[in-house]
């Protein structure tokens, strides 16, 4: 049986690791910042470093906040690269800059190690129920080897291109999600300010062309005033910053993304960085002096 190392046990990584344990895989786990006694109690082996995880694993999965964290965990002192065996596979499921994925992949290749970037979409609920959308960059043969593992964490697992393509796809996803939430927020603030109850507005338009997965997930949260994070504003800021940096390096203007980025920054200043990104609506509510609630 394939031995899997899992590094990064936060909001997303912890339920993803649990799904692999439930599927019968043997896991070695580590997180520099979080306890993982619950995973050990489920049968995982706890490690003392990223290096130790790598030394005991055939496939190493990382799920970390941003590019610097991934580079530290994989390439840093006591990192994966120091303990990994030639022929092993590293699958980084973090959402990071595509250029960082390519840098990590190139460093691992020198050690005879294969690399895939495989960021996810779906937030905590889909991480828990194992129905994430997983977008993968890398070699097809390596992809096919780890696809059965990825399918225990996601309902959709798609190879989109070479190393870095997974994170390019994730940036595109995050642009669409952010702009969609902003559009929904504008629309529902307008309807509420006009005196129309937002619940029937939602019921009326969700089945038409304006309907979307984003609307179906976020409008009920907005109507309940529930901004407990499935995906935090501060993380969406990180993703949009990576999108802006990548776009500017390629000479691609993305003005709508830049606009929503400033909305997110304003919410961060207002102390909402840890709120769910559905709290974008609160920016528009403040402008219009109205709340969109049931």
C-alpha cells in the first residue's frame, strides 16, 4: 500500500487527511503550527518534522497557506527535500503562485522526485465531505498514479496542463468566485434598499441565468448574517494578490479583480479578515446603510 505523508492540517488539510484515513490509506502527518492528536487517534502516525514525513512516505501531500510556507516546508531546513526518496511524488494542494510551483518542481526534479500542483476549490464543507474540485498541473503519468488518492478528497479531479497550470486554473477560479460574490452583494443590497425582501429575490433568480453555485452557497449565509468562515477573506486576499502579480507579469490587465481586491482590503481594515468571503456584502451594506437579511 502507498504510504502517504500529509503536511498542513488546518481548516482544509485536516478534513482532507481524515478522508484519506477513512479510505484506508496509511498516513504520516505533521503541522508546524497545529496539533494533530485527533488524526493520530484515527490511525495516522505523527511525525516531528517535514523531513521525517518525507522519509516515511511514497507520496507527500502539502496543504499550506501560501507560497513562502510551501517553499519552507518542502525546500527549507528539515524540509521534505532533505528526507525524500528518489522516485517519490510530492503533491502540493495549496493555492500559491504558479511561479512558486514551478520553482519547487524544478528543485525536486534534481532529487529524482516528481511534483504536481493540485489546488482545490470548494472550501471547508467540500473538504469535509470529500467533494472538492481539484485542478492539477504536471506530468500525465504521475497524475494517473496519484489520481486514486486525489479522488478520495475530490469529486472532480482534472489535469489542466504542466506544472503551474493547476495554480493558474485556481487563480482563474478565485477571480470568478470573488467577482461573483461582489455582484451578488451589489444586487441584493439594491433589492433590499428598494424594499424588496431578499429571500424571494433569491428564490426567483437562482434558477435562471444569474444562478450559480456561488450564489447558492453564499446568499443563504448572507441572509442569516452568518459569516463564519468556510473561506476567510484574508485567504482570498492572498489568492487575488497572486492573481494580480501573475497577471501583471504576463501583461494581462484584470481591472475587476483589482476593484474587488480593494473591497477585501477595506473589510480587512474593518476587522473582518477572518470572516467568510461572503462578508463582501458588508462592504456594500455599509455604503447603502442597509442590511441584507431575512
